[in-house]
C-alpha cells in the first residue's frame, strides 16, 4: 500500500500548491538517483516522492484524493470505478515519476536544468553538481603525530594518496585533500578526500591540550643531592637541573617543548613529574646509613 503523500512530502493537508511544489523540489534534490548512483535507498525514497507528487502536484488528482475517491497510489477506491466508468472526464491515471508531461515536466527543468532527466538539451546548460567527498581513517604513532610525518593511504579502488601529516596533529583531526574525492556530475567540481587521524597512545608520553606530560625517573642520590640530568623527550634529549631534595610528584615545566598547535603554530610545554626510583637491591651499607640517619633526623612526611 502506498504511503500517504502528505506524510511523504512532510506537508499538512492545508498546504498550498506552491508549498507542495517547493517540498518536492527540495526533497528530490537530495534523493534523485542521478545524484546518488548505486544508492538503492535513495532510489526508493525518490520513487515514493515521485508517487506522492504525482497525486498532490495535480490539482484534479489531489481533489479526488482528499475526497477519498482515489487512494495514495492514484487508483480508484472500491466502488468509485464502477460508478464513474464511462463518464465524461474519466481519465486513465499517469504513472508516478514519468519524466515527460504532468506535474514533473517543469519542476525537473528547475532541478536539473533545461535538459530535465536526459541531460542538457541542445543549446542549454545541463545540471552540474559537486562530487561527493570520500572519508578515510589513518592511524599514526604518538611520536609521528608530534613531529609530523608522511603517509600513504590506499583507497578502495586501489589508488593511493600521499599525505603529509602536519607536526602536532591531534587525535580525531580531519585533514582535507582538495580534489581527491569523487568526480562531479555534468563537469562539476571534484570532491575532496577527508582523512581522520587516529593517534596511537604512547607508553611514556601523553598529550594534554598542547602540553605533553611524562614521568621523570630519578635515583635516590639524584633526588637528595640534586644535579644536572639528561632526559629523553618526544623531540630529543634535553638537560634538566634538579635542586637538592627533589621529591616525588614535583613537576618540572620545560617551556616550548610540548606539541605544536596546528592552528597557531605555537608549542605547548613539557610537564615532567618526578618519580624517585630506588635501586633494585638495597645493600647493607645503604640500609645501615639510612638507619643511622633516621635515628638522628626523624620526620613524618604524612603529617
């Protein structure tokens, strides 16, 4: 059973003829098979739209439908055909969606140019539409995202895209490759390729906005005596000066050593949180020294 034509076009029964026409024109642009090649769902939507407009776009058919004389498919309701067979003015019903004549002949000229369905007519421009964008996902390592890299993306048709991943790209960021999508209709502009970046996590580093966070492991003697130590970062090794008595949890900020913001070009900071690491084996000398020291300098860090 055909769907209610008013519902298909999203209209109230009080809609004017202009509102009917405008609704069909708007919806036809989004569902016409020429604009969605190979999309069976779009083809089915357009079939329903055409059937609905075949009824509501024709003043006499709409009057008959509203009066309950024909159904949503344009067929006479039971009993009506027998009562009106042979009467003057009785007309066979045109099938919905026919490209020639009826309520469709002018509206498709508006949508597709003077050529209607069959493409441009002699001396008139045809319908032009921009090609569809295509979407891909690309996984990169954390360090590749921080420093930037070049990657090759294989497309479903076997083609390849050589992609420059900019320094500082973030997880979920979409890179647009102009003109690498599907071709347009009627010579229209080629669509773009949209590549969504997924950044794999790193065991030692994490990103917080444009800042990079990391754990800075120091030995017991480095924490107590202080000194200058070498630290590995995502962009290379740097030197950090520890003050005497550095505690676990203390954070050192290395300005400008974070991630690059792709919009502003500025770099965030590197935040290194100290973690004091004891030797794997505590020998008797260290244990004796700490025991003696504790007796003379008792303190409770939990107070």
